[in-house]
């Protein structure tokens, strides 16, 4: 009999009721007293177990009963070439006993088909298969049922072969799963080893540590989703991964130690810079101290990094000292600049007064202008500083006045100097002689081009003569 798929899970090893058990005394009840009826405690024990009723067709029950015979209150089943007693019945209960034993046969047959269905499942384990095969083989060895025992045992043998094939498939699948697990674990290990192999002086340890944490998470996820490995293989893989992890952590600790030492050296330099800045902050030597602060700033930039928190703290102290000095310097400049603007207006007024001394053309005008300019310069020197950007403007204006006066003074001096006068007279004589010579050449020259050259030279000489005669 085949078991319907929707009934498979309902089948149990017993489909008989407690009441039916009281009507049939089989060899399962007692091995020492064949004719004894079930005891009340045995009936109670049977009643306490949950019972699932399975309905078999009358045809199936009738077919099973064809393998039974009854004699003198006993039920026998055809078992190979022999008959084997499987139970007894009370007078008038022959049919009831046969029906009960037939249903027991069908129950056992259904258990075999249930196992056949179970063998098709993917979640079954080899251990469950072995246990079920062992149990069913024992149950079909000498069952207290009526039915086709040969067919039942043949089906059991067939299922045993199917079970072995299933176990082989499960073993192959298990091996594939183990190989996959080993491969994926190994891939994670190799990824970790590659990361460690790439460590160098330029490694960004913050990013690299994040990558290794991600690899470790991948390792744990690989363990969760893959088949469990045997202890030896699992330990070997973990030992390899753990060694790589330890190497990474060791190099990271070494880097951290070197980083801390380097930071401490930088901190020492920057603390010294801050100390020097605080010593200079109240200085009023504006020029030299400004240069000193510029040097300290360069030292700070070249010192390196000491960690953001420490750097920020020391930088705040350094900037506070620098700000104290530069704010004081600016306040001093502001104060001096306020006076310089007033000085500028005064000097501009003096410059205008000096410019009014011009023009100067005679010796008397030059002498008067020189005297007046001297008084202006005395007053000029008493005024003091003006803004830097206005110095050139004032100096150029004053120099222009002084140069014009000086030019007249030098001209007068040259005229009064005997040596200069003698040289001038000699030069005038030379010019006059040449001019007379040129007049004769012009008068006698027939070549117009040559004549034009003589006239040009004469004009130049006359110009020189006029200049010297002044």
C-alpha cells in the first residue's frame, strides 16, 4: 500500500485502539505466558500515548488478511515457507483480531513509505538514516502482523540500498560543503595575509585597522554560514589566521609606539617654542621681536604634528603670546600714526612755503631764498616723523626747491671764478675764430651740399658762443 503525501506525517507505528488491544493477545504482550491477557497497567500505558488514526481501504485490509490463517484461537501469518503464530483471539473475535493484525501490517508498511519520503528530504542526516534503517530492519524481522512479509522485507532491502545511496550523496554534499568552507576560510586568511604583507612606513594605520576589522568580521560570518569543520582542520585554519592577526597587531603596536615617541619629541619642541613666545610677548623691541616671532613660527611649522588635541592646546598658547605682542605693537603704531598724520600736514604746509620761494634767477634772489629755506628746514626737523608712504612725496618736493636755488648759486660762482673765466674767454676766442673761418668757407663754396654743412656748423658754434657769453 502506498501512503498519500498528505497522510505521511500522520502515520504511526500503531494505528490500533486500546479497546482493540484488549481483544487480541499477541506474542508482543508476553514472552513467558502466551495465553495471558494484557494487564490493566499495560492497557493504561498504551492509552496514555497519543494515537493518530489512519484509515486504510477495505481492499488493503482484505489483501493483508489473505496471508493469515486461524486455528484453535490462534492467528498465524505466512512467513516464507512457514507459518508463524502472531496472536490469539477470544471466541467470536476472529475477524476483529485479523483486522487488527492486518492494520498493524499496513501501519508498518506505511512506516517504510514514510521513511522513503524522508529519504528524499535534503535535511536528513546520515545518523538518522542509520538509526531508522536499524529500527525498521528489526521491526520487519518477525513482526506480529498479518500481510505480505516477503514484499515488506523486499521493500526494506530496497530502502536500505536507497538509504546507502542517500548517505553517499549526503557525504559528497558534506565534503563539498567542507571544501567550500575551507576554501572560503582560506580566502579570508589570504586576504588578511596580503594586507599584512603590504604594511610599510607609508601605511595609513587608521584605514588599515578598519580593513582588518572588516576581514575579521568576514571570518566570523564565514564560520556562521558554512559547514562546521572537523576540529583538526578548524584549529589549523584558525591558527593561520590568528598568526596573521597577531602579526598585524604587533606591527600596529610597534607603529603606535614609534608614533608616540615621535609625538613626544614634537611636543617637547613645541613646548619650548611656546615658552620662548611667552617670554617675548611683553617686549617693546618691535623690530627684533617681530623677526623672532617669525622664526618661532617657522620652527613650529617644521616641528611636525603631535596629535590634534595636544597641537591645538599648544597652538592656542602660542597664538595667545603672539597676539599679546602684535596687538601691543599695533597699538603703539596706531598711537604714533595719529601723531604722524598731524606731522604730515605741518610738513606739507612748510613744503608749500618753500615752493613759494621760487622762481630764483639772480644772485640776490638765490641768497634770500637760501636764507628762508634754512629757517624752513630748521622748523622741518623739529616736527618729527610722517607716515612712511608720504616720505618720498615730501622729500622730492623739498629737494626740487633746493636744487633750483643751488643751480643759480653754482652759476654765479662759475662766473666769478678766475680760472673758469679764463677758460671761458679762451673758448670764446676759439669759437669766434672758427665762425670767421666758416664765413669765408661759405662765401667761397660752390657745392650747395658742402655749403649747407658749413652753415649748420656755424649755427651750432653761434649757439655755443651765446651760452658761454652769459
